[in-house]
C-alpha cells in the first residue's frame, strides 16, 4: 500500500474513532452492555467494515490496515481516560 493511501486510511480511522469516542461519553448513547474495555475491539471492526466509504479501491490489505489503525487509535484514547 502506498504511503498516501496509508495516510488516507489513518485519517479516516481517526475521524471514525474520535467521533465514536466523543459520542460514547454521553450515557444516553451507550447501551447497557457498553464497556470501555471493549471499545478498541468495537472500533477495530467498525473501521474495517466502514473504510470503503472513505477510501477508494479497498481490498483486504486496506481493511486490515484500517482495523489496525482503529484499534491503535481507540487504545490511545481510552488510555487517556484515567
């Protein structure tokens, strides 16, 4: 994957994960089973299945990288919670 496409994937993942992170701070948007410990797994899967909306010509490599980026971003954000 080209460096340019990696940057596009990472940027899209930052947008997806940060918007969910902000939204989940409002208890009204969290389900009864929501736990911050599961947030990274949730975001990894979300980025993997939604990346095709943001990046052209998605393939398995792009989806895998999006899942990796989503997890890494989510872990970083959750670690700041305290």
